[in-house]
C-alpha cells in the first residue's frame, strides 16, 4: 500500500467526506475518544468521537485534541435521545443531546453522526455550517425517515452489531436500505471487522463500512486491558442482546451483568433512564475498572473475528490490504467501488 496512489477502494464516500479509505470507526461510548479518532483519521479512515460519556465541555476538549493531532476529517457521534416532558404533546431532545449538538455545531466538526434517533432539524442546521450528517438505522423505515430528513449518508446496521442494535441481519438489511434510499449513499455496519467484510459491504451496494468492535481491541481505544482482551478471547457466541443496560436492545459480552438483567426484565426503565441509572456505572465497571464479568461490556458478534490488540493504523492497513486482495481475487479489481 502506498500513500500516493488512489486506492481501488475509493468510493463516493471518500469524496463526500474527504477521506482516503471508506472505513469509518464507529462512535463507542467511553471507548472512542480523541486518541482513537485521531489515529484512525490520520491513517486515512474517518475517526469518530463518541459524545455520550462526557459533558459538552469535555466533548469540546476532545474535538480540539483531534484537531491538534491531525488535520484530517473526523466525526462526532451523538445519541439523539428524546424525552416527553409531563403534559407535553411532542418529544424533545434531552438537555444533554442539546449540549453535545451545540458544541459539535459551534466547533463545525466535519461530520455529525446520529448513532440513535433522528437528528431532525439539526440536519439542516449542520448543512448550513458545511457539516455532513450521517444517521444510523436498523430497518428500512428508519432509513427512509433519515433520507427524507436530508442526511448525507444512511448507515445500515445489522443485528450482529455491538451496542444498540436492531433485529434484521446485515445481509438482508444493507441491500434493502440501498434500494430504499437511493441515491442517498449507504454505509454498512454490524459484524464487519476485516477486509472481507469491507469487500462484502461494497458488493451489497454500500459505499463504506462503520466498524466498532474491531477498534475496541486497539492500543488507542480508551478502556481497561481486560476489556480489550475479552473482545479477543470470546468467539462469535460470546455476546447477547439485552435491555438491562440502557432500556433498548443492546449487544454486550454475555456475563453476570447480562444474566442478572435477563432475570429482572420487569424492573427495566425506559431509555435513557435505565442507561443513566444502570448502564453508565456498569459500563465504567467493565471499561474503566476492567471487571468484564460484572460490568456492561458492549461488544458485537465480530469479536469472533478479532484475534489481537493492535494499533488503529494497523487495523486500517490490514482491512485495506485484505479488501483489495479480495476484489482482485474476484476478478473485479476496483469494480465494487466507484
Ligand atoms: C463498546 C461500544 C460502545 C458503543 N457506544 C455507542 C455510542 O455511544 N453511540 C453510538 O451511536 N453507537 C454506539 N455503539 C455502536 C457503534 O457505534 C456501532 O454502530 C457498532 O459497534 C457497529 O457494529 P460492530 O460492533 O459489529 O462493528 C457502541 C458499540 C460498542 C461496541
């Protein structure tokens, strides 16, 4: 791989976002901070900071750290959670969402990503400031809502994914969303951890990938070594989807925490209350203190494909080299990409 020639993996996503490779590192609470985002962006992908674990002021610091480390484009991921105030007719964004979004807009980050929920009027505001907007969906209806709202890219995420996830497998969902929202570009997510996944995503009509779990097992990811080692140690059966962490279906390492909440389903509060009361402390227990048996260790099925902890740059280089080799082997070098 040279740094001068254009990659055969070059897709419209690369032109839209100004990135070299169509690989986005997913927003991941506690895990995806400035160190990881900067490393991925510097390596030619799209690095993304997750907003969820910090205050708006901390998010601003993180954005500035990425800018100090690299001049490449990056993104900020916000969970667009809503609440309905007592007596109110319509739901509104929580104060936290408003705080993070205001910072992202004020800082004019290159890309704003809605990891959950519909960014609604924020999309038009972001566009006025020259910010690209991407939004995640788990079914075709959500994808259509995002496209109608004018987002630049829809991220179609299959059931395999770590963190919040829907019910539809990626092999069905990704091409279905591609068909439903054309000409809006679609990025594939869920279970993608290597170059075969990237090549497959292109074959399904996507213009790139949004990869989370693979990047947990990197040196730059924030988190205890036990957590990273757990991602490497478990196989494809080592995760489970449950609502105990946040109130919404969320995939995590199967452990004492998930087993406990599988027994307490009746006590689970609606999102985001369950996240604030249970999920946040449990996430810190696993990710900061390294208690991966009793904490909430979000993780996708693709952990079964993750076999080592490496620098983020190496993940990008391996995915690119493997995807290029797959496309060449299939006889269509570059044909899956525009
Ligand atoms: C540890 C972890 C934390 C996550 N936290 C968030 C988050 O804060 N915001 C968000 O939009 N998605 C979050 N997700 C989902 C990811 O952004 C992404 O959609 C998912 O990891 C992709 O699937 P994969 O893990 O199979 O690659 C998280 C996922 C993981 C594994």
